[in-house]
C-alpha cells in the first residue's frame, strides 16, 4: 500500500480526506500539521483527531521561527500588501508545503494530499511548491470528487467522523494574521459581527487614552519596541497585542482570487499593519525619491507573487537581492501614535536620514534661493510647448 502525507488541520475537509484516501484511493495515510503560529489548540487538535479517527501516524512540525525570519521579515522589507492588506495565509502556504514535502521524503511517501476545494487559492499555493520541489503525486479529494460541504457532512456521518465544533466561520490563523470567511460573511452587505473578530478591539471598546510606541529597525526589520530588544516571534506577537488593543488591523475586502472569482474576506492583521506602516515611514526618510518610486513597483510585484503561490519563482529571489541592498540604510526609530482604530506616524529618525533640517528650514541661506530662478523658468518645458502649439484657437 502506497503512503500519502496529508496536510492536516483536523477540520471537516481534512478529516473527511483521511477516510476518502483510504476508501477511494487505497492509501496508507500519514497526517501532518505545520505550526506557523496558530493558537495552541489548533496545533493540538490535529494530533488528537488523528488518534480518534484511527490512530494514524501524525507529525507536528514547528516552523514558527523560520516563518518569522525567512518569510515575514522578507514581506516587511518589501512592504508586501495585496489589494491593500498584509498577506498572512498566502505567506505561510509555501513554507507549509515545503515542510510537507520534506516529511514525505523522510516517510518514503509517493503522494501528498490536501483538503483544498477547487474554488480557492490554496490549491495553487500548495501544488506549485509540491510539484516544483518533489516528484510526489498530488491528491485533492474534495476537489477531485467535486464534493459540496453538505456532501462532506453526510459522508462524515456515514463514517462516524466526529464533526468539528459548530463554528460559524472558516478561520485560518498564523503569526502574521487571521483570515475569516464563510457563513453570513459571504453576503457582502452583511456587516461582520463582533464575534468574528478575536485579535482586535472595536474602536468603541479600545482604550480612551492614545499610546505612543517607538519601534526600532535595522536593515529594514524591527528589532525593538520602546527600547526593549526582542526576538522576531516575541516582537511580532507584541505588535499584534498592542495594535489589536487599539483596534488597528481590521480589513473587510472584496478580493480577487487567482481563478477570477471575487470573494468577500475579513482579515485581522494588527501587527502587520503596525510594522509595515512604521517601516515605510522609515524608508521615506532614508531612501531617495527614485528608490521609493521603484519600491512601489517592487511591492506590487512581490505581493502578487506571494498571493499567486509563486514564492519559489526566481523573480522573487531576484527582488530579494534588490530589496536587501536598499534596506541596508533603513535603520532607525519610528514613533507611532495609536488611538481608537487609527494609527499615525508622529516621529522618525535615522543615521542615514536624507532629511536635512538645516537646509530645508525657511531660515537657512546655505541654499541660495536666487539660483532656482533658471531651473523654475525652464521647468515643464514640453508641457509649455504642447499648450502653445496644440491648443491654439
């Protein structure tokens, strides 16, 4: 009997997949959960479910530090935002897939399986990595058998598979963010109820007093909060806590999926918004105008590569080289004011600052204003010719 490694969350889809892989595909199932910062119960549940469903061999793979240092920090340096929000689920998928590939090789498995449907993005993100990084076959039982959610529930009952808790929403959570979808949220006119949120306070429930936070960066990544040095995991978690307390990081968006469908998605990314906002503010004082302009193109391209499941594309590696070179000067401290769902940069300083206060001051005479006369006179020359020649009455 051939072995298959199933990326396993212990939810309805993947629990059904265990039995389908045995019954429909005649395979020996090994389950695996990759820890990228989910709540502890989300890590413990898959192991427990694997035992309850038939004492399947299960692996829990800790990838939190790798996720923070090799994925999140790269995304920070690139200011990675897709259609206006920080990427969390999409950013974790390639790492999860690579860990599953490594496990499949160790276990001698010929096949890797996942519980994705044929309507979402994750099928692309998982399979792009699996097919690029291994010779394993890929099975997606829910997609391949064209199952509806109702059919899954009926099959689960027929196989005595315990149904997960009656959560209203489908939730994916990791160190960098929380994604909420499904149920009443599929109606784009329904306001998300407060029980959909977990990481962020509403603006009415957030503290009455604002908080001023200082964040220090080195080579484009955060290293301390209010003067306290922190490792990547502690710093990101603390930023999630602080920004979430002040109601920062809620996103309600109609998102464009890879296959062309539009979907209503709710996100909580408090720490990501806080860090990326501070990072960009520091770039504004340390990078040149042309670097900042070019950086906008990098951000757009980098974010689309992540969203589209192309983390392993050589272009992403090429962009990392450019970004890392630019980020050598993104060093310094940013001061942020957080209050009632709003976040405002109120200070920034850097040893590589291109802001020269003495020169820009209205009281300075080092820059002789009279020397600007010729420059201004000939400014917008082509536009002037156009208006004189092409707009004659």
